[in-house]
C-alpha cells in the first residue's frame, strides 16, 4: 500500500511553503517572476516544515546581485548551535539580464520587488517575486468595497436559486 504524503502538492508539482497574501492587498502587481534561493541546509529543513514568514519582506538589488530581506525562516531545533540566523539577507539566483532589467524598472519608475510565494519546485526552493507599485489608502478601500459588493451579489443570487 502506498504511503500518502502529508504535504500539500499543487497541480504543477509545487509544494507551497508560504504565501504573502497581504502583498496583493498593499501593492498593484505589474509582473511576477521566479527566482531561486541560496539557502543553508538548516534553512531548507525549516522551509520543509513551513516555518517561514513573508510579512514585511522585500527584495533589493545591490552591486549587481539580488537579495531577499526581511524573510523570517524559523530555527531548525536539531541543528542546535550550528543553525542559521533567522532574518539574514538571502541571495536570489537570477540571470544577469533579469537583474539588470529589474534594477532599471525599480530605479526609474518607483516600483518595489515584493516576494509573493515561497515554494519547492523539483526539490529546489523558489520564490515568486513581483514587480509591484504601492497602493494608496483609497485604492485599498475601493478594493475592499468591490470585494464586499461581489460577496453580497453572490449571496443574493445563491438565495434566489433555492
């Protein structure tokens, strides 16, 4: 009898580790792209245990290299004193062309690089980065109003079908 894996594996073979749902609320996502993560062994083990928090995290390009800042990856207890620092900057693995293109867009147009998801793809840790522009308060209020009105319409339609 086959053993069932307790992990949630998506349609495309991705194992979703963390999702930054607040980023879609706080930013207009213009474009998204996938990048690899350079991690230590204990960080990978913590990611597999889903001990990660993407809140208030961002990516920054410095000296032609991209780094992920503010991501909290919990400690891996069996590592003891040989573990990792929880909020250290982590290098993003991207092609030079991608880094240069993103750097130009972030510098000129006032965009931000925000991580949307961390997941495993073919056993390797990946992050989905978004090239995003910040929302104003009235944009957020408008989105909430649209969402609540959509819910009310669905409720009334659901009530009529009975």
